[in-house]
């Protein structure tokens, strides 16, 4: 899948992923599941925070990475690094966002961008150990 290759080549910082999550959490609840609404918010945020350049690739990389992370959270593959929050929100450890920013995306069985759960968990463990938080 060409889009996944492009997303893997596009550098995304954990801080930018965090900013996007915060921006999405501030959206009306009915807009959050709507891809177009999320993408508009990402572009608005990129206008404020990101250097000029190919914002198309950056926005796709962000969306793919956050969707892949959401799938891992939904599959309970991030236990210990997430906590349920108010109104269905999930509190996410910064190590998860760092791993989501760095881990290679793959094509999942459903054809969507995904992370290999084992590889992702190993990356999070390495990040946690390096910071003395294991």
C-alpha cells in the first residue's frame, strides 16, 4: 500500500501526536468519529504548529498512526500504558505516543494501517526501560 510507505517515510513527533489528540478531544463528540472532521482539525493544527511542506503526507501519517494506536488500545494490547478516562476518553502514556510516532506501520489484515502488536509492545518496553520507568 503506497500510502503506508509514504506514512512511514514521514516524520511525526510524539508531541505532534499529543497535540492532535488534544485537538480531537476538544471537538464535539459527534464529530470525532467523522474522518473529514478529524482531518480538517489536523490541517488547522498543522497550520499553527508544523513547518511548511507536504502537509498532505504529514496529515495522513498522523491519522494512520493514531488509527493504528486506537486499534491496539481497542484490542487491549496497550494494557498498563492506558487508563479509561471521562466520557469514553482514554488516558495515554507518553511512551505509547513515542512508540506510535516511531514504529513502522504495516498493512493490517483488514487492509488498514496497523502496528504489529508484538513489535509495538517491545518498542514501548524499550522506551520505558530507557527512562527507568519499568
